[in-house]
C-alpha cells in the first residue's frame, strides 16, 4: 500500500518501475522475413511514414532507416517506447555489436550496418540519429499518441506482429 501511494504521487517512481519491468528484446533486423515484406511493401513508394511503436532501444528503428536509405526512399521515421532508459539508447545511437546482432536472424541485411561498425560497436552518425524522432508513449493510453498525426503511417511494430 505504501509503494502504491508513492507511485500515485511520484511520476519519476512510475518511470523507474516501468524501466525496470519492461522486457526490451530487440536486435538489428529482427524477424528477417518481416524486413523482406517491408522491402516489398515500400519498393513502389516515394515517401514513407513509419512509426516503430514499442521500439525498445532502437535497433528496429535504425534497421528500418537503413533499409529505406538503401532503397533511396524519403522516410519520416518516428519511434516510441514506454521505457525512457531504452529511448536514451536510441538517441545515443551506439550499440555493442555482440548484443545488437544475431548470427542467424537478419543476416541478409547486416551489410547495411557495415559503414557504422567501429571495432566492437555499431555507431550511427548525427545525420542518421537525427533522422529518427522519438518519444515516450504508453500504447495502452490512446490519448498519448492520437495527437501525433500518424494515422496514415505504416506502424511497423504493430503490423509485423500481425503478419
């Protein structure tokens, strides 16, 4: 009861609880078949608006950005997650290679990461990092994302979970 009272009074404590209890399983080009499908979907489009909902630490958002860039597609990319600690990873754009890649899944797209590999890290320059807008959003509270104007976007995370 005491902790519940603290949560009701302290937004920082709510964020600490959320950050400690979210799963955050992600890596670059996770679910390769979905990236193959995304490749087909966007191949005949000039401009793409994509929302990477529940993006965790951002590997999915960067994967989408690299795929779109490789196809010379103009992309407006928005990423969101409930976990503010993980969103800070996205903003920093620096990943430990052994944690952010899988040898099997996504391997056919790993060549898109090569320009950004530095020793044991994958590091994105400002130009790439600044091309992804991000914000904390709780997907269970529709009012937190209705005002974003993303109604016509391809919601990759949600779409890919349906396929």
